[in-house]
C-alpha cells in the first residue's frame, strides 16, 4: 500500500511539473505559452503601436510567424534573446488594429525540457508600447553620413531624384543589426546630407525577400502605371532569384507590387537589376548581374515588363575573384573635351584590391545592345577601381539626377567584417555623395574621377586653422583638429621620398597617410587606428594611385566619428576607410622622409551638423 501511494505521489508531482511547464505567463501586454522545447506562442493582449522584440546578437535566429485573426501575415527571422537582451526592435502593430495577433515562434536551439526553454531571457522582455526610442546610443554613429535609425543596412538601391528630393532606398533588416529579412528601407533628402526616415518601402512577400535593384521615372507611362510613375525593379530572393516590379504614384513613398511578377527569370543566379531609359534607342535598358558567372547581362524592353536579352559582358575580364553584383551603367563626358564614353560599374565580393568587397569599373562604348570595354596599349582590358579603400561597396547612382549630374552613393563597409564592427543599435553607413567624371591620364587611359557632391560644401563650418605654407621635415609639425572635420591641403614633395600625414589621439592611436612621390601613391595605414581586433581583416594598409600632375598632389579629407574619406585633387582618386578610435583623433601632424617637403593652402574646417 505504501509503495502504491509513493507511485501515485510521483505521478502527481510529474503531472504538476508538466502542467507548469506548459502554462501561460502574462505581462507587458503579452501572454506567453510554451508548447514544446522549441515552440512558443506569444499573444498580444494589449493595444499599442509596437510589439518590442528582445534581441541577443550572439544567439541563433528564431523563426517568427506573425498571425493575424488566424491568418499568416508574415514570417521574420529574429535573434531572440537567450541569456541577455542587447536591444529591442519594433514590430509594428498598426496594420493589425482590431485583430487578434499571435506570434508562433520556432527556435533552433535544442532544449532538454520545456522548463529549460522557459528560462530564455526573451520571454519576459516582450512588451507592447506606443513608442520606440531611436535616440542615438552609439559613440561611432556618423555625424554627417546617412545611417538607418536602427537595424542592419547594406547596399543602397532604387535611388532617384524627383521634384527637388533625393530618394535613397537601401537593403535593410528592421528586426536586428545583422543581415536578414531584406527589405527596402527608405530615406529622402533635399540636400543629400540631412535625411528624413520613412517607413519601409518594399517588404518581403510570397516570392521572397527584397534584394537590390533600381528605380526610374516612367515619364510616358510605358509600363501602364501612369505618367511619371516611379517604377522599381528588384530581385525577389526566395528559393531562386527572380526579378520583380513595383510602382509608386506618390513620389516613392508607397509602392504597389505588380501582380504579374516575376517579369524576368533565368535558370541561374542573377540579381540587382539596374534599368534606365536610353534616349538614343528610345527603349529601356537593363543591366543584370549574372552573379556566379561573373558577367553582366544586357536586356532591352519597351514596357519594363517584357525583356529581350541582347548581350553579355565580362567573362574573364577585370577582377574575377568573387561574385559580380550591383551593376550600374551611364554615359559621361571626358573632361576638357566633347567626347562621350560609357562607364559600367561592377561591384564584386570578394576580390577587392585589399580583400573583401569593392567596386570596379570599365570604360567603353555602348550601342544600345552591346557594351565593349576600352583596352590598354597591350590590347588588354585593364582592371580599374572606383575607390581604393576597404570600405566602399555596392556603389550605384541616382536616376534622373538634375543638370545631367551622375551622383553616386556607396555602402561604407566590407563584407569581411561588416556584421562585427563595434556598433549595435545600427550597422553600417553610406559614403558621402559623389559626382562622377572622366579624365584622361598621362598613360592615355580614361579614368573615373570622384569628387564630393557640391551639397557637401554646405556643411563646412569655421576655419579652425589656416596656413599658407608649412615647411615639413623630420621634425613633426602638429595642429589641433576637432572630432569631425574637413581638412584640405596641397602637397609638394620637393626632394623628399615621402610625406606622412598623421591623425592621432591622446591614447597613441593613429592613422598614417603617406604620399610616396616616386611612385605617386597615397598609402593609408589604419593598423593602429583604435579598435581593430573584432576581425583579422580589419587592420589594413590600402594604396591608391594619385594620378597627380607635375609630381604634386592635393587632398580633401573628411573625418567622421567612424570613417575617413580621402579625395585626391580634382577627384583623381578616392579612398574610404572605417576607423574606430577609442577617443576622437585630436591632432594632425606632418613629417617628411628623405628630404624636405611643403604643404600649402592648409585649411582645417569644423563641420556643421544637427545630428
């Protein structure tokens, strides 16, 4: 009898434990019910604009199925917190007003028991709220470069200019600061510097997530969406990569998804469609990255819906070390002449000149169907780089820019370490806007020039230091600089072999830029720049040909909280590198080697910003 009683007590205790493990808990406007070791329901029980999702970046992704009134609305991937909450991200509830909202969460971690699964930090940290705080909490968030309010950002895409406003779309993860849930984020600006953030423009649907693409203004309404409709073409990335259309009749604020998608499919991986109106052929041209084949495909169309393959470019040409992505093609006038040439931008990853991702380009001719690249004196197609830093990728231009301008923006990071840089509220910024031009160098080759857009001049503040001539020798000359600033100078190496331009702080952290007169190169060394240990690929030395005239060069340097952009005189080269100093650089110094040198027209400007 006693044995039977003990067995009954054990069974009762076990049942109590199981019931407790599966019971629901409520609080913060949600009710949580654990169904198993890796499946949990989170029910929204209060009204509010947002459901805040607790994130831990080191955790595996959970699949979150958002269900409204019993119907699946969307599926997102979120690194829900296991042992601690790094930050929260908002799931907007406004579209679900008046509906029952339920999250069916599937985690990838194996748990021995439901009791163990219940201990995850996320379950007590979901909350319903009417506000989401986007106040900057990052010391390295740029002061005068575009960044998302929160979350991960990579490629700029779909950019256009209309009615005095520049529209920038970008690859965005609204649910964390690592790559996932690709969506078109949207910001707009009247001056290319101060950006207004808007709700997501194009979100994932049944065809997949939303990869990069382009937008164009269909002035004649050839696609059937109305005159002056903004038409976007993007890659739907599901099991396969296919090309889809969306259009906007309100200037790019909201987009309608074309019901006939996809409009272009291939049997192999292709992405990042870049389309433009060709006034010579009076039809639409599309350049599509045939990624794994390392080539660009060129199509034409009368209506943006039916596309005809005309040619392919790039097999075996240029840098071939990684996949080809994010193309752009446009016509430029050669500086000082009336000659016009076409430029084809080809971003690739990896395979950049200093490792990881970078933007190469080809100069040539385009007859509306076929692009043919220029060759060098030996009959070969040379490899040319748009930027000689580590952190300049996915560069594309704004369509319909005013006054014939070709204005581009790039992603200011590198796929080698972008998810690991020391920020968390957000990840990644865009480069300063730049104007593209063409110049012919002494070797007879045409090169693309890259100069800061004229709008950048407006952020110049006070001149903190001005010096007509600085004689530079072995003894360093030092000047104080503000945290964010612009530095302009002309360099005459005279009889020296090289001249160092050093940015440093009180901790001994430094960036050394060296102009080598004999090889006409600018070298950028960030190996001691500050925080570098988050990736073995981050400490690096990059080198740019200066394309200088008469052995002299000039520099225009922009220093933000986590980046340095260097432009050669008249845009003869550009170099973009991230830096993460533990305290801001506060000193500029010069030193020459092998003889004396001269720096002239030195100006150090503060930068005006409201960010």
